[in-house]
C-alpha cells in the first residue's frame, strides 16, 4: 500500500466524521490549519460554513484555490501557523525523483520514511491563531479547528489559547512510527486540551495496512507505530460526541464499507483528471454517493433521482447550499406509468418490486424514464457517470436510458443482486448482456456483500464504454474485447484439437498394426533359429 492509499483510506473515516459535525452544527465556522487541497473542508462548505484555510505550500495552495477558491465562504491564507508570529525555518520534503512532495513539509525536523526525502530549508512567515484573533482577522469563537502540520500541531495549539472551540481535530503519530518520535505526541496533545476542558475525545488511528481503530476518551491500547487524528469535543457538544462514537462503532463493525470506494475513486481520477464531473445518481437515498464524489470532485454537477419523500427532504437539506446539485423526486424505470412502491423499515431497501420479506407500507408512484427526464431537464453537454441502485429494478432503468447511454456514453455503476431479495428482480446475467450489446466492458466490482454462508449477495459493478476505456493504460483495459471473436477462436481451437486427436488415434492404430507385424516377424525369426539349430545338429 502506498502513502496515498493509506491517506485516502484514513480520510474516508475523517470525512464521515466531518459530515456528521457539519450536519450537527448549523452554519458554523471552521479553521483548517494545513489545508492541503481542501478535501476535508468540502462537507463544511457544502453545509454553508465559513472556512479559514492555511496552506503554506504554493503548489498545494494553487490546487486549493482552483478547487474551492471561488467560494464566497472560504478565505485562503499562505502563512504557516505556529505558536508565535514571525519568520521561521521551514523544511521542505521531496519525492524520490526529487520533485516537491505534497506532504511532509514542516516547521519541525521530522524523520524520513520510504515515501519522501529531505529538501531545502527556507524561511517562511508564521502566524499564531491568538495573534490573528487579537487583530480581528479570525473570530474568537470557532466551531471546528482542524490541525494537520506534520508534527508541529502542539505548537499550533499552544498559540491558540484564546480560541473558543466546539470541536478540535489534531494529527498525531506515535514514538515508533517510521518518522521517528513525534514533536507532538498524542499524550501531550491530550494533556494540553484537558486543561482547556476537552475531556471527551475519539482517537482514529491506523497502523500499517490494518483497518482503522477507534479509542474513546483514552489512549490505552494505542499502538506505538500508530498514526491518525484525535477529535476533541467540548462539554457543550456531549450529544455530538455520543453520535460520533456511535458512527465510529458502526464503521468499526463494517470497515470494508469505508474504504471500498478508494479504487473506484482512483479509477475515476485516471479517467477524468481534474476536479469536475457531471453525474446522475439514480436511487440517491440520502446522498452518500454524491457527497463522496463531491469530496474528490468538488465542482461536480449532479442530478439526483429519489422517489421517497422522506429521503428527498434529507437530500434537499444536505445539498441546500450547492446549486449544482439538483434533486428530482421520482422513480425511474422503463415506462411512464403509475406503479406500486414498497417502503421498508430500512429505507435504503425501498423498491418498486415487492420484497421477499414483510414491508412497512405500499404506496403509488409515477415512474419516468431517464431518457424522458434528460429531454426535459437542463442537462449539461456531458454526462460522465450514471450510478443506478434501485433495488432489483436496475435493468429496467437501463432500458429506459438507452438514448442517454448512446448519446453521452457515460460510465455506469450498477447494482447486481445474486440472491433472491425481490419478486421479479432483474437478473445480473441480463444486465451483463445489456452492457455487452451496448459496447460496455466490465470495469470492476465494489461494495461486495455476502450472505452468512459466504455466498455473494450483491455488489456494485462498474461498466466502461469502449470509447472511454482507451484512456486507461493498456495493462488496465478489459482483456476480452470481443466475445463473439473469442467464441469463434475457441471453436477453431476445438476443431484443431479434434483433428489432432483423430490423427493421434490414427497413428496409434497404425502403431498397433506395425507392432503386430513386428510380433509376427519376431516369431518367424525365432522359428528360423530353431530350424537352423536342428539342421546344425543333424549335420
């Protein structure tokens, strides 16, 4: 696993906590010290928060400005944050090829690992948060303070004594980490913030390639090679702390669900370089998929379809501050008609199909086709990705989207169900045939779920049109380019094998005939030898 993989996987956990914090505190204020590319700010900006971002590395700051710099609710600053304002030495880090690294730059002399080398030392302007508060450039009351400064975090906290914070997160690593002992060990961070009233905290840590671990208001059990983030909650946020603990416990119970999307997002980044996508989310539920896409592609334009009024209300609240996200309260299928809609205790399993288990309520909805909706909507001139998760009705959605698929050739992420969950559910085999008939190749499977006996139950399958697949490296492309061609080749090979097998049988038969001749000749030789011996004896 590379550094980027580890960071991406841990960020998935952080983002879930950030989404919860952003949803729990209305239109708050955050400070992001070490903002990098702004990934961690997106949930807050989506929720209408005001953000102050500090990023001293020009390369990272350029990306940050490009991704979110035009938002009116964000202020980006170039200083490094420390305990005191002034000029300090700043230690740059390099990739193995000697180009400037994205990470590891610090006001501290930190150790080396396999991912970075030492670069030059430069002079840089530093500021303390206390000084900025005193000067009126930062508010005294802050809802969320995030600190990630490659080992300088404790000094940032020491220079932020005047801030009144609701939640604080601080990066840490432990004494036997590859970077060496941290200048900001977790014990010192916890001790300092306890003096400011932060008794409740959650430790989100990683060690090697292991799934994330969670500790609650204690460092007991933290591995000596661990690294991650600690989230501190003020006494006023006890309820949010409890909700965060519940979320972490849920994530710990199913860790594969939190990092499963990383390969998918990596593939999207390869196919669509930049920070913008145009997506359609069919069966949007409460918007987790779209929110994840927005985290990595913040300029995404999204059209969401969700038939449940309760879920639509959640979607409208969640994306109320993003005009590029449009929500349509309708169900999609292959026909425009009134149709039964089954509501379940688990709202994520609501379906147009009758479930094989008891349902809560049955109501009526009017179904549309995606083709008709695209004709009626003000869609952009591109559709990059269509995600379909309609609980067994996905093939019918595809059948109602043929014109859209042919016109835009989007990547398709479709749920495949392998066990019987709904009456009349679509066959995964028919979906595969549909994809093949429209020149789509298999691109991967994600979010795989299994039955208790270990049988695969359902998953999300990615399908890539041939035209887009050409953007991938040759080694990553689907091997089978033409199923009919492979079938013909297999038949030819079978014919050749049968011909050679027949030849082998013929040769074997010939060999047996010749062996019989040899046996006859051998017997005749032996008879002649006996006759010669008899004649010699009479001699």
